[in-house]
């Protein structure tokens, strides 16, 4: 083999140690080379009569992080032409290796010194004994369901046989991880010890001459608590199926596949059960677009963005020591808290000290909750809070490394703040404006140094939302972009980078959904049908409910501001007449207890306002729920394609990551571009045309999609459309 992934050594007591230490990688991951190395190590252990047993451990801080999803994603296209049988054999390969581990005839113990997730923990389950280091950050779990997969190396078969069906299902269906104490209590491991005692404990177990047979391979084995047909267990599947579908609306195949694996496999001997598991792994990984899309966006594209996908080369790494935060509202308070948590000194400025202090109070309240829940010590909370200095004095920013301005979305107010900042900021300092829609190039006109001006669109609440949309203006320099991306990375957030345009990407993307949905009310479509269909197709909140939450009053004022700022290009949305009508009736949203919904302040409940039916007569025949769900998904995907066609987006990865992490496009789709690929370009164009004929031109696919369909192109994979090389 070209490289040694698992080191093999035997001590004087006849104990072999297999140390997983993948060269050139920060984490041990599972790929073909790993499987070959493990297979060779087990064969070597078995062949040596002097070896009594073996310890499997890691030479890195983590044990095994799981499958190499990047390699897995690359292999998906490569297997597309394989027969079902050939694909099945490939997907079952890791499971076969682990089966050889537990049936090799010699006892093996997993010495879990770090994180062991997915296939890493499945390797531990295949060992005859598990000892886990009791230390912060050492966790085990089977998180495959979170990327649309089934645990495919024995997890759905060994865990129920180990702890019982009912106890195993939550670990499999929720993808939770367990620290040492939790894992021991749940029966996931046999022992927990201090890290420096780990290898000694593993060896001690082996020297006691244990049996090299798993419980499920012994004659007469019965699953703890009963099998799936046992009256004590069977209800778990009935209730479980109902709960899975209630939570996923049939959009996620993995949870149901996991339940099927456990149910069917637990009725059979372990070897048959493992083949059933491999079948469901193949179905979820290869034959359904859901897992491929989720892996591509939530793991691969997200990781690429965080590792500097768009960072210009040739600039030294930047680290912010002092941040100027202008505007101490909820957004400014959230950004300040986030920065202070990362060790950055923050000067929080507002028009008066009282307003600035309110911004710090936001941080204090959030930290107090952490302390109250036992997630943070009071000393640590105090240290974070001490880094935030409320003020009105711009002179305090003369040595700032970075400034974020988050004042009211008004061009004149932002220009006034920009001029004040230009007078004090050092030449190296980047000025970032937090805006959701105003063009960066236009705002930069107020600055004497537009090359150091950039847009950073944070999402509310800024201390918790993971995405930042980085908007490059026409004058923004490469150095400024590099510095801004390093700052976003320092905050531990995920950046997407887009070109300048009114609404950028995320605002126009979610705007297309909300505008079209509110327009449906005027069409006479039942409001309950609108919000319920949105939730059933995977949106976290219905469009009418989210408009109430954000405030109808705010939506109306934002529209009027856009019309005032951009009279020549402003185009009134389909939602505007509906919103204005509600606003004129004093229905401002949740803030005053009445909007599209009526709110009960005592119970906290809500119900749709019956008066909507009087304002907008209902259609006698309502559209089918299927058509409405398609309309909701397609109107956003079509808008994403328009943003790509116009050069606002230059990479589908930015659109997919931004859509899911920023504005809640259903994760199972992988984002709009994965969704289009999953449907197929020709089929997507045909369906979009059908929907446009039914509901309006906002659903008509742009020329870009028609051309791609004609050329046989996709957004990802072997037939991917070429991506623009650089940002403008």
C-alpha cells in the first residue's frame, strides 16, 4: 500500500495495537484506503498465534470522524452507470469489513480516545468491548440521519441488539451524540476512564481472557427488551412512524428507512440484517437525491465556504483585535456579543449612551441565560461582557481593525455614519455595512475610500444565525474581500460571497417566496392552505406567519423606502396591495396582536383572521396542495436561477448554502440548485412552465435554465455548467 493508515504493533504480553492515524489528514476518515488497511491489520492479528487480542485506537485527537463525505460525493457520479447489484456490493463493503472484525476469532477492544461518529462509532460497536476516555469533546454517536443517510456499517443492527430496540431508535433517528457519562449510562460503551488510563484499561480487559464472540452471535441470543413483534416494543414503530411523518411531512426518506432497517433486521440473524441495512443505505445514498443534495450543501459546500472558497490569494491572514460596531439595536447587540465571545474588543456606538447601553444589555441577557442553564460559568460571561464598551465617541475607533455599521436601512442615515467613520478610521480598517437590500456600490459613494467598503449581511439573531452574506461592491478591493472573509471566519460563521445588486441574493430569494404567497391571498386561495402547504413542503414557517413576526408595518415601510430610493427601477410586488390594506386597517402583525393572524396574549396562541375572507373572496375551487407545494419551491428556485443568470451569484454553492442557512429553504432539497439538478433540468423547465401557465409569469424559467436543459448541463457533477472564475 502507498501509505500506512493503521499502524500495527505487538507488545510482550501478546496484545496487538492497531493505531488509526491517517497521514496528511487532520481527522481520521473512512475511505477505501482505510478499509484496506483495517482489513490487513485484522488479518495480520489473526495469523499471528502469539497475539491474544487487539486494541483499536487512534493516533489523532479524534478517534474516527466517520465517512469521507467528500470522496463519497465524488463517487456518486462514478457509480451512476453501475448495476444495482454492483452498487449494492460497494455500499456493503465497509459493513463486510466490520463483520470480519467481530468474527475474526480474537477479542478486540475499542479504546475511544476522541470523537467517534458514524462509521467511526460503528467500528467501536463491532469490537467486543468499548472503553471511552472521560474528557471534554470525547463523544460517540450515529449522526447519519442528519445528512439523509442510514447508518450503513452495522449501526441499525448492532445498537438494537446491544441496548434494545426502543432504546436504540432515538439515537438512530435523532443523530444525537453522547459524552462518556451519557454513553455509559445508555449502554453504548462498557467502561469510561481518565484519558491517561485508557490503554491500560483496554489491555486489562484483554488479559482477562474474554470471549471473542459478540452476544448476537451466541446461540439463543434474544434482543434486550424484546424484538419488534414483542407487545412491549411494537408500539414504538407505530408511534415512531407517525411521529416521523408528522415531523418530516414525507420529505426525508432516511428516518423511515432507519425504522425499516431496525424492524426488518431485528427479525433476522445479524448477517441478514446487515444486508437489509446495506439495501436501505443504497436507497438513501444513491437512488434518492435527498442525501446527495444534503451532503453536497450542508457538508461539502459549507466546508468549502468556511475554508475560503472565494478568498483572494496573496493576502496575509487577518485577525480582528478591535471592532467598531455602529448601531446598538438587536442586530448590533447580537454582532457585538458574537465578536466578544471570540475574544474581540468591541466599541458599541449609538446616537446616545442609553441606546448603546441597551445593545450591551442584549448581550448581558443572552449570557445570563447561558449561565442559568449551566452552559457557561459566571466568570466567563463576565469576561465576555467586559469586552463590549458602549459609547457615543467615534474617536475611540482610530485604532479599529474592522467596523460594522448596522444603523437603520436608510441611505441618508448610512451616508452620514460613513462620513463620520471616514474621518477617524485608519487606512487599513475595513468598513462593512450590514444591509439586507441597499446596493453596496451606491452606499460606498458616501465614502472617500470605496475600495475599503463592503457589505456584510448578518441574519437575525446575529449571535446565533450561522450565515453571513458578503457583498462585493464595484470598487471593493481584493484585500478588503480577504479581510472581510477572515473576519467572518473569526466569528465562526459561514460566508457566501455575491456580487452587488438590489436585494443581493438572500433577500430577493426569500422575497420571491413571501411576495408570491401573500399574492395568493388576493387570488382567493385559502390562507390556511398557503401556510400549511409551505410547512408541508419543508419551509420552517408559513409565509403569512413569518410576515406577522417580522411586522406588516415594517414590510410596508420597507417597500415605501425602496420606491423612494429607486423610483426608476422599483417594481411593486404582488404582496404590496394586500399588505397596505392590512396596514390601513391597523393590522401591523404580531407586535400589536393582529395581522394575518389574531393573537391571544394570554394563551400565546393564534388563529387566522376570519376577516381575510371578507377582504378577498375565496375561489370556489382551490388549487391542489401538490400544485401549491410545487409553486412554493419553484418560485424560489426560479428566482435563484435568475440571480445566477444576472451574475449576482457566480457559484451554485453560494446559492444553496445561503438559501438553507440564511432563509430556511428546505434542507432536504440541498438548496435551489441541488433541487433543480435533482428534478432534472428538462423536467424542471417543463414543470416551471406548467406552473407559470397556472399561476403567473413569476414562475416562468429564465433563459439560463432553458439553455442548460438544451445543452444537457447541470449545476453539479460531470455535466456541470462552467462556473465564473472570479467576482466582479
